[in-house]
C-alpha cells in the first residue's frame, strides 16, 4: 500500500512540476500579470473602489467579487490571529503571576 501511495505522490509531484514549466520567470516585467493586470489596478483602483489603499481595494473589492468569500477568509484569519495573540498574552501573564 505504501508503494502505491509513493508512486502516486511522485506522479502528482511530477505533474505539478511539469505544469510550472510554462510559467513566466519570477519577477519578469513582461509577464501577463505585470503587463495587463497590475497597471489596471494601480491606475483605476481609486476611481473604481474609492479606497485609497490599493491592497485593500484588491482584497476587499476586486477579489471579494471573484471568490465570493475572500473577505470572509481575510476576516476569519484576522480573528484567528487576534485570538492566538490574546492566548499567548494571557499565558505569559499566568507565568508571570506564578
């Protein structure tokens, strides 16, 4: 059974590596994302979303429409981080008291 799983993992990994061969180089200024998408967001984000922060405009306005859940994911991540940090702070407080 372990051999079958290992073969499957190797084949899946090979397929994923083969799929990345068509991607543009990292940071390539002529890639489609840098040629078409980024300039549009930079030029039109303020007028289209009325949000002065481009990152917020992309996450909350553009991507929120695309995935129908991006805003919920970001909110949930923020709440989880806040709860984790709160738990770390209270654990330190208990250590200091003892």
